C-alpha cells in the first residue's frame, strides 16, 4: 500500500505532466525531481533540529560528511 507521501507525489506528477505541454518537460526530469526533493528534505530536517547537522544527518541516514557535502553543492 503506497504511503501518503507517495500518493501526494503521484498526484503532483500527474498534474505536472498535464500542465506541462509535453515539450516543456526537461530531458533530465529524474535528476531535477530528485534534486528538488532532496533540497526540501534536507532543509526541513535541518529546520526540525534547529540547524544541528549531526542530528539531521542521523535522521536522514547520512554521514555528517555526506550531508555537509550536499549542503555545499546547493
């Protein structure tokens, strides 16, 4: 059974494809979506832990160095 998040994402992607007249869809849609989701996930997790990168990394299942690297590339 899909999670609530999966259902929300599926509905939003359906809207995206309906609203985006085919030729406006980027050729790198996968990378674009993953980047967008990752940014929101990291930012919201950091907000949740008041900016504590060690706690955020633990919640996200990342090493502290990996999280730090992702923060530098945004």
